[in-house]
C-alpha cells in the first residue's frame, strides 16, 4: 500500500521518476524499508528504465543530542545507501545527497526479505 505521505511522480517530460517518503516517529525499520521498496517498484512499473530519484524526509528518530537514533542511521546508511541505492539514480536523504556513480539497476528482486542481524 502506498500511503498519502508517499509519492511517485514522473517529470513533465517523463525523464525522471521522483520518489518521496516521510518517515514518522512511530515508524519502525521494517515498515519503512518495505514502503521504500514498494515505491521503487511502483516507479519501475510506471516508468520502466526511467531514472529514479529518492527524496526522504524524517520526523523524530533523534537522540538527546539531536542526532539520528541507531535505527534511523541504519535505515539511511545500510538500507538506503547500502542496498536500495543500486536501484536509484539520485538519493536525497538527511545523511547524503548525490547521484549514483554507476548505472541504475532496473531488475528489482521479487520481494524484500529483511533478516534479523546476526
């Protein structure tokens, strides 16, 4: 299910699919990861092979020093940058903004299976 705070939008010339997601304070890692994966799938469905740009906003998920908590750092660094980035051309998240130096992979796995660490 794509919620109202999520969006996939093709540009006016159809040359870029913009993917937008807001992570709310009560949203856990698995819920957020699945939502992001479904958005990338949807972008591939509506614009096969079109470059994809992810914009991620985060509400909450901060420690007392206002840094991202462990779960949110993992979500950004390990999941978005370490896994999801291969299926994107651009990434705009709080800890990083830039382009994928390689070619965007348009062959997504059939599903996202999240394993517990260890």
